[in-house]
C-alpha cells in the first residue's frame, strides 16, 4: 500500500505508515547526527515473517489468510508488540508498527526491542470458531519465532484476552510446558495482570495531564474529543472524565457524537457492550459526521483509532485543539505534523502517549517470570510513575534540541537503541 495524495497547496501525505516512520527517523537522525552504521541498522527490520494460513471455515470452504510478524529490533531485549486483525494489515503497516514498538519500549524504559504481528482478516465477519482456528494456526506458524526471551506478542487492534488465551494454549501444547509468559494481555486466570486492560488509555490520560501542566491548561476547564471507542479510546475518555476533562465528542467506525454538556462515557461504554461493540444508535449526543470529531472546537483531541487520521490533505489545517494526545499508533502524518507545529499545536506522540499498555505488559511478563502477582493499586502506581518519567524525558529532550515532542521522542529512542547496538557490537 503506497497511496500518495496531493492537496491544492502542494502538501502531500505518503499515507504509507512505514514511510511516515522513516520521515521522522530521518529528521531525528540528522539532528543528533546519528552514527551512519547505526542508522543503517535501525532503519530496517531485523526479521520479517510472512505466512499463508489455510483455515477451514464454518461453511466447509478453505480460506487462506495472510499472516505477518515483523521484528524490528532486539538491540535492547526480546522483541515485544501486539498482533492485529484487520483488512488493512499489510507488510508496510506491520513494519512501521514494529519500529514504533522498538522506539516505544526504549522511551518507556522497559528492557525490550520491538515487533508487531498482523493477520489480514475481517474479524467481525468471522465466527468464534473461525477466529480460534486462525489464531491457533498463526501461533503454530510462529512457534519458532515467539519465545518468552525472544518475541512476546500482545493484543492490538481487534484482538484481546481471548486471542491471547488461545495463543498460550497453542504455544504450551507445542512446547510441552505451560508458558503464560509467551504473551501479555492474557485473562487474569491465565497469569494476566491487573490493570492491563485499562493501561493504555490510563497512560494516554497521564501523558495528557502532564502536557496540560506544562502548557498551563487546567484539566477541569478543558474539553476533549476522542476518536475511536475500542479499548484505548473508551478508557481514555473515561479517564479524562475522572480527571475533570469534559469529553464532548466521541466516535467509532460506525458513528460519531457531540454533546456540549459532556457525554456520559459510562453510558456509552455500556451501550457499546450491549450493541455488538459499536456506538451506532447511541442516544447520548447529537449525531455528527465521523470526520468532524477531530476538528471539533475543543482543547484536546485524542485520536485512538488507527494510522493516518490527521493528514495535510484532509484535516490538519482544520484542527482547533491546542493539544493532541495520540492513543493510536501513527494517527498523524509527517506533513500534518508540519502544519500543526506551525499552528503551535502540541502533539504528545504515539510512541510516548500510548506506552502505558506495553509498560503494564512488561509488569505482566515480570509477574509471570517471578510467579508473584501485584495488586491493581501497585500496578497503576508504578505505571503512572513510569509514564510521568517517560514524558519528562521526552519533554526535556525537546527542550534540549528545540524540537517537537515527536522528534524528541525519536531522538530519545534512537540514542538509547544506539547504545544497545554499539555496546553489543557487530560483525
Ligand atoms: N499493542 C499495544 C501497542 O501498540 C501493546 C503492545 C504490548 O503490550 O506488547 O503498544
């Protein structure tokens, strides 16, 4: 996938997540004068695995699905990153997401490299049995790749505890030993961690509050709009409300709503859970066009859906928020960044803002290895502190180099990965 789009003012968005990643990597590398050899190593994934997964469907036919796993870097530890199920999955998307995981783990200061997996499928049109067979077949195909000290998957778009439980089971059968530490984001009864489900959204809000403090914004006087109402978007919206931010706009792929008095997020979550996981038909606000949610007149927007939602071509110039906190991976293109930077909008970038999820994944993995399980309170406190520290590191880097937080985040990650690569040496 490589759609290049043009706009009247000549601004272009490549709309290819891997190119978007490389554009930022190049900027950061030139600012810190990154060692040329290190740059060559960091810009390409270490390993790419692409498999065909034949699945017997409920109607008796066989469908062959495309499965991917990309390991971007293991310079700082075993690779870590989720698996997504979506029709948009393609090689370049998974490559970009794998690189972002490597940078995210470096910023979060957890001892991992980065990876990502994906299966091109439409999980909403598949039965539970079909999804189970697909997940098990993918796990078997990746059995030599995954490993507690090698490569540790987790949930991502359209995957969750159930898929992780199937992976634990399939991997344990193949390896002959119960191996809960092979994935994170598992159900609690299989060695999951308290606080993991909420961790990403919670971290998005922790980083938003840190940014508000730096920018002198009082959360209780701020309004927000959240794009995406899956695990990340809904928990982000819920935590915004907990901290006094009025959430006036929400959306998912089926509908978008505005309510100037503030949307009752608990009601929206309850509605979604009873309504096949979607917001369509929700009565807690006025129906607006889906694309309007990001351009509402609010103080903060949190894109928590998917890549390339804020582009130079479509909406960057229309954004009215002062602060963007990226719950999704890659929601803003490099050309949109330029427009937003010129407008003075602060962006807390994905590889910082949504690092709460993988941070608690790390705690889950540690708990699996030690066999000792922390309380939810302990996990949340540790995760919040971890996020605050990561935010401060990136903020200070942006002050030091006089760059946006996005480029600062890349610089911080590159400098750390560079140390890993150099100290381990190469042939
Ligand atoms: N899929 C999540 C992410 O993009 C979590 C990854 C993990 O916990 O390994 O950060």
